């Protein structure tokens, strides 16, 4: 792919895509709970098979998401098999990092954390890992006072938005390696995956890249889930459960494709701040579905918006540079 012929999208387009991505990413949490209930995935019923079953079903979601993405790529006239040997190696590596490893640690960590607040906050550690890694990896993505302040405000907003009545400090700050520890590992892997997408996306269409990444990574995750006791034959495949699985697959295919596309053009640190939107959008969906809109959620939403405005307010020279060329030249 000739980089000189690439016309970078405007900052406004990247902003809209990043916001849409994280709004969609924040919505599945309620649906996952309903789906697991429909499919009979319950810790008390499955015992030692529970983790394996969770990983097995999640892997099906990613495989379906990958297939959806590849079909879309073909619809926009992309040859999904026109991938060089070097690109196949990068795609497999990305699938193992961003899908297999990241969601292995995320799902095990999530079910082993008693506090929803703790889980939500730790999952956003990817933001800080991305900013730190970008500082060392890219010449034009250094950590500045403004970026640090924006991240701190965004994290404060995220934390405040998740406060619920009766939450204890012991729950919020408890730590276990297979719970909170695994969630932190997920954050690091998710940040690394975005860096890999930034590199690979310069030579391979983002939809082709994302589709194969999800299919390959999801298939390996399925094998791991089955080896840990997962058994797809004992799942209660109800019509609602299947519909929810398909919806959740789409909720992976769309945002992953958009996110990795955005990563090709934007500074990683500036892009990562949009991930603060994900838990906020999930909370808002909960309100739409009947939960109470709280003052902490309102304050948190305001602080997250402020952090995004701070991160994206830059001198005219930087804005012009973003519109003219791809950013992120590796040292």
C-alpha cells in the first residue's frame, strides 16, 4: 500500500468514530448477563466448568464478529485473502494478543472480582498503559502536562460515575491476582493490541485485519475454553440467547473495526482518552433500561467530557498535521 496516496480523515471524523466505538463498546454488559442466563451459564450449576464455559461462549461471539467483518470487507470490494506472508504473521500475532490473550484475562478477571466498580475502573487501565507505551514508542506522542491532567480528570470522572450507595472501600480496593491482577494484564494487552493495529493497518485494510484477527484469536480462545471444561453441547440454546449472541457479535465487529481504523491516523494517547466513554455509555444504557440516573453519573459524565475536550484541544499546527498525514512514526 502506497502511504503517499493515503488521505487521512479529518480530526472531526476520527473523533466521531472514536466516540461511536466506545458508546457501542459500553452497551453489551447488560446484554451479556441476560445472554448467560438464557444459555444456562451459571457458576453454581457448572462448578469447575464455569470458567471454561464462559470462555467458550465468548469465543463464539468473537468468531462470529470476525466473520461479519470479513463479509463486510468483501462487500466493499476488499480481497480478504490478498494478505502477504508477513501480514499473516502480524495478523496471527494480533489475534493472539488482542482477542485470545486479552479476553482470556479479561473474562477470568471479571468473574473473579466481587466489586463491579473495581472491575470497571481496572478495565480502563488500558488508557494509562497506552499513553505510557506511546510516550516511549512514538516521536510525536509524548506525555505532556495537558495529557496527564486530562487523563486524571477522565479517570476521576469514571471513578465518580461508578459510585453506588453502600459500596465499601474494602470492596473497591481489594486485590487478588486472578481478579484485579488479571484485569490489569488485560489493560496492558489491549494497549499493545492498539499499537499492533497502528502498525499493521498501514499496509492492510483495517476491516480485513480486524476480521482475521477476531476469527483466529476467537478460535484459539475456543480451544482454550474447551480444554478448561467448556462444552457447547450442554448450553441451552434458546432463541433469545442466540439472538443476543448475534447482537453481541455485531457489537464487537463494528467497534473493533472502527477503533483499529482510528488508530492508523490518531495519536495513541489522544485516542485512548475516548475509552472513558465506554463505562459511561454502559451506565446510561442501564438508566434507559430502568435504573436510576444518579448525581455521581452526571458528575462523572461531565468530567469525562471535559477530559476529552482537554485532550483534543491543540494548537492549529498540530490539527493541521493530523489532517495532512498519518501520525505515529516509530522511533
